[in-house]
C-alpha cells in the first residue's frame, strides 16, 4: 500500500514542490524530502490520509511557509566569525608556544649570542652601530657574529623548526 501511494503521489509532489520552492526561496528537493518524512510519520501514527492528493498539496504549502519563516529569522554571516576578530584562541596559543620556545632557545645560546639576538629583535629597532656599542664589539664583527649565533640557534631548535617547509 505504501509503495503504491508513493508511486501515485511522486509526480504531483515533484510538480507542487517545484512551484512552492520558487515562491519560498528553497530547493524543490528539500521540500519533497520534508513532505515524504511527514507522510511516513503520519502513516506510522494515523495511517494514510483520506485524501492523499489534498493532504500532499497542504503539506507542500506548510513546508513552504516554514521555509519562509525560517529564512526571515536566520541571518547569514557576512564572513567567518574568526575573520572579524583576528586569529582564534588555538592560533594564539600555538603562536605563544612558538615564541616561548624561541625565547628559551635564545637564552640557552653560548657567549654573547643571547644579548646579540635580543638587541637585533628589540622593538627599539637599534642600528648596527648602536648594537655594537651596547655589546662592546666592533661594528664589523657584528655580521659574522650574528651569522654564527643564528647557526647555533638553528641547530638548537632542530631541523623541523628551521626548515623552510615548517615555517607558516
């Protein structure tokens, strides 16, 4: 009986859902699916409707009204929420962990390297002359010392951190 009812109602439902979808701004397939579910629920509780075609037309209209009502109440995002407020908490935590690991590694460097790298990364944006004066070394030796310190830092952090593919 259910199969015969479904087969008999399928063309009518397709036509009604297409017409209602245009008016309600929804997809015909969504309306069809919702009506089939409602029919199955009704058949499980009350049996088949006495006027299946009339019931189907009313069910399609009801789904169309529900879709319009839902569309009025829902507001889409203009963009992803995280785009409006900068990086999310996970990204902030990962970034903070990377900075802590870098600072810890810099502190473990030998000789003048910790002071040199701190001066190079200083927010005061010091010149080479100012850095050389702070460290008490000649300005000419600053470049080679910086290279040596960065090499030590790469080895200390490990190949996975220093590789170009791992940067992101």
